[in-house]
C-alpha cells in the first residue's frame, strides 16, 4: 500500500473534490471522526466545513493547515468497507492525527479502489501537529498495515509504474478524470523533445492537445487545451484547460520537461535502442500492419500521420520501455516519414520479394542492369537501400554484392563527367 500526502490552505477544494466523486456515484463516505452530521444524518460539505471551523479559526501561523491523504492498496487486494475504514483509522492514529476531525472517502472511479482522507494539521488550540519525517514515518506505517491486513507489499518503483495506462473512452463518462490519469503520468514519465512529439504520444490514448495564444490587457499569454478524441481521431465533447489538471501538464512545465529530456536522451543514448528495434522490424515486415506488430512486441509504438490522399507525412516512434518519444527524422534520414511512405504506400518490393527476384536472375543479364530508381535514387535518404534489404554475406550471394559495388562505381563515374 502506498500513501500520498499533500497539504494546502484550501479546505473547500479538498472537500469538493471528494464530494464531486460522491455526487457522480464514483465515491462514498465510509467513516467520519469528530464530524458534525447534517439534520438528515448525512455528512455533506457544509457540515464538514463547520466541523473544521474551530480548528482553523484557532490557527495563527500554519500556512497550509489542510491535510489530504490517499491510501492506495494493490489492485489485487480485495477489501471491504470495514477493512478500509479500519486501515484509515489506524493510519491516522499512528501518524498522530487520530484525535483530529477527519472524513474518509472510498473511491471507485478507476480499477484500483483507494481511499482519501481529509483532515487538518492543526489541533483544537491552533497548534501545528508534528510532521517531522512525515513521509518516512508514513512508509513505515504502510509496511505495518500491509502485514496486519495481509496486503500485497508495494515498493515505490512499482507504484510509480502503477496500473497500465488506458486510452480515454469518451462514452464511459468522467472524461476529465480519464484525461488526468493519462496526461499526469505521461508528462512525468516520458522524455520528448517537442510538443508535437508529446501530442503524438497522447493520441495513443485518444487525447488531443492544442496550443492557444492571446493577449490580455496588453500582456501576451500562451496555454494548452486538452480534449478527448473519438475512434476517428476527432474531438469529442468539451475541451479542458490545462490549468484544470495542475501545473505539471501546463505549457511552462512541458517546456521545462522538453529541456530536461534533451539532456537525458543524450546522456543515456536512448536513441540507439529505437534505431535497432525499428531497423529489425522493417527488415522482417511485409507491410505496415506487420511492422506495427513487430514494434509492439518490442515495447514500441508508431504514430503515422497521413493526408487525405493517404500519403504518410509524419512518423513518431514511442519507446515505452525506455519512456522516450522521437519523430522519425530525429533518429536519422532513413527513419523519416517519406521513407515509410515509399515503403508502405509506394510500390517498393518487400525484402522477401527482393531475395526471390535476385534468385531468378542470371549473372549475365544482371551485369548491365541498373538499380530501380524508385528504390534508390528517388529516396530522400541515402541509407534507405541498406536499411530495407536483408543482410547478405559473400558466401551465399556474391553476385548481389558485386552488383551493388558496380552500381556505386558507375554513379561515382557519372558524377565526375
């Protein structure tokens, strides 16, 4: 089980976040400690505010008196409301907040059931409760509760990876929350070198992004808008300003992420694995479908952008293992969109067709034959031919090797004429 602890000065914000989940039937209150009940016996947001008022009025110095904790058991842990309530109470007691007013919500808006606790960091006299080494103590408490309740042990790395990201499904509702689940993790975990690459990555999860610029009272501003996409890649429903999801997915934070990514990619040499995987995939693929499947087996995805005529004009590769994103041209000319358009949309021969064709040629006929201009001369990349033909050794195809050498020699002679 992992605990996330945050503090703020916005009590209403913490309560309304959870109350909205309750109103949408994605959460419910499972426990309340020292909280005022409303006339009908329920605990609503106004009753909560009144419960906390005396503590906040007594507080004089603490700038962020609101405590908001989420406790996240492993998805494999099947716990009753009573067990979750017990875990919340013992956690608060062990952390020194057992005598505080607090309310516990169970959230079921994602596959991983978890609980949120809202309380205060100041006691009834307005004195701040000790929070020294809070995160370290919280981890120790979580380990104790795991043993006590027989929970699946969790480590920090495993939790960061979390539940696999899922594409947004507009029809499922709660689109804002679905988008938030994706973009916060993507912006944190992946390395990309431009907003275009970030945008391509998000399309895998049915999310669109637009950059907006304008001027207010003579001052220029820029921002981002996120939208859900349908199965045709079209915007579905209302867009959301990035500010609704927090600063980490705003344009300023992403620009800093881009700058940091450039250093990480260079220092760790992250391009090399992508190049190897793509090269191997294309050499063993007969068509675009085979190519995408071959990449998928190696933990990679590709996003091709095509125009109305079906021409590929953009190619972005996402390495999910190394958590990095590259436009094809960044990896080299032989990985650019034009190259893949020639291979998958044009009339190139597949590697297997080349081998079969070369096996049926006679040595005498091939001596004077020039290479297919579509395959070599019209390519935007000088290295394309070497990328898309299989490796041959002199022992099993010396004729092919000799033919390529003669071709290169003739080209050099023509350039010098």
